[in-house]
C-alpha cells in the first residue's frame, strides 16, 4: 500500500509540475508579436500567441530574407527598435546563413556609422553577440528528426517565457521523401507531418507561442493562367464556416499558385498565409519582390513590395 501511495503521489506531483510549467508560460506573459511588421501584416491582425504564419513561394522569392528580417526584429534590443525576445530556428533545408543574419543585424544596429571608430566597432560586436544569444538554431535532416525535435522543445518552450517564436524553414522540406516512403497510402505519406502538426498544436495551446514556417511551391502548385482559380489562395482552414473571412488575391497572382498541398492537419493550424513572388527588375537594377498576406481574421489581402539590400529587406 505504501509503494502504491508513493507511486501515485509521485505521478500526481509530476503532473502538477507539468501543469505548473504550462501555467507559468501562459500567465507570465510572452511578448506579443502583433506589431512585428506593419508592412506585411494587415492593421491590427499581426500574429499573436497561438498563431501560425505560413510563408509560401518558389525558391528565390524572398521568403528566407523576410524571415531574417523578422527574426532580427525579434532578437534586437528594445532600445534599437526590436522586441528583445528569444527565437528558436529549426533549419530543415540546411540553408541557414549565419553570416547573412549577422550582416542584417549589423546594419540594423547602424554598423555603417561606426566603421571608422574601433571602440564603437567593438561595442557593436558585443551588441551583435547579445542579439545572437537570443537565437537558438537546430538542424533536422528527416521528418522523424523534426518530430523528435518538436517533442523535445515542448519542455524548453514551457520553461522559457522569453522564447516567443518558433521558425521552421521549411515545414515542407521532407514532402517528397515522405511521399515516396509512404507508398500508395496517403495516411502513411502524411503520418510524420500529421504528428508534427499535433505536437505544434499542443505547443501553441499550452505555451502560447507563435510559429513561422516556410513551404516551397512545387510543380503541382502551378496552373495555366487561364485555368487558375482565385479560390486557390484560400487555406484549407477556410473549409470551415469561417471561410467567408478569407478572400482571394487578384486573378493575376492566383495564376501562380494552386491550393496548399500539405496535410489537412497542418493547414488547420495556419492563421496567416503569405504568398511570395519575384517581380521585375527596376531601372536602378533592383530586384522587386511581392508578398500578399491573408488571415482568418481579416477580409481581403494586404499586398506589399520590397527589395533585398545588403542590410536586409527594404519595403517600398
């Protein structure tokens, strides 16, 4: 009887500690990312705790540069216009470019004004290191590794209220490998991503974080412009009764993309969708990019244009 009692008590205490950690993460208050970038997100509809933002587009359409722009804004100190929060970056493509991020941070910190001052340059390096101390980078090479990583991160997020943002670049990296490994069974093809989505849903609910994830546009996403439907921009979440809150972009842009191709389990989590495209080159040799943001809370799409400079994204 005594052993049973101790076992039950230990189990109860463990559950209380787990719930306490989750409660602490919720009540201590993670910093809001609602105003992280007004150029991208509709007024009053930026990402809040529990939201998932999908960055969708072809390779070279500005997704990663935009991620670096937003990540740098998160880890910069408040007195430099940042949010001073921690970010977990899960790199599944092995494309994470630390030197590029450092360059963006240096420019945001005003590095160009300090280049002639050795003392100030040393101070700038200290500031950059302080920013990078708020960034954690994890690499995954398979969907199983991603699943295990998310499982491990659950306790990390619950115990660190300053850790507000989870970035996955990209959530679609293992789509073709999993599809091939699953044979003809759609359930098996989507099994790992479905489990990842379930873990993310729990993280969003219990730890109240924000998730940014990129998805690659693949060949099945394209249709001829004459066959494209503007409904193709509607996330699967719009299949619910809230579909009236989702609106289509212009038919010109809709011709570039088909409906999202990842599992419904993932699509149900998405609250914001950013569609990226590569535009023309300006007369002064600048490559233009565009992004259209739709959300479950707003009508219409907010479109923005930007170019990528040495110091990062510059909105037009």
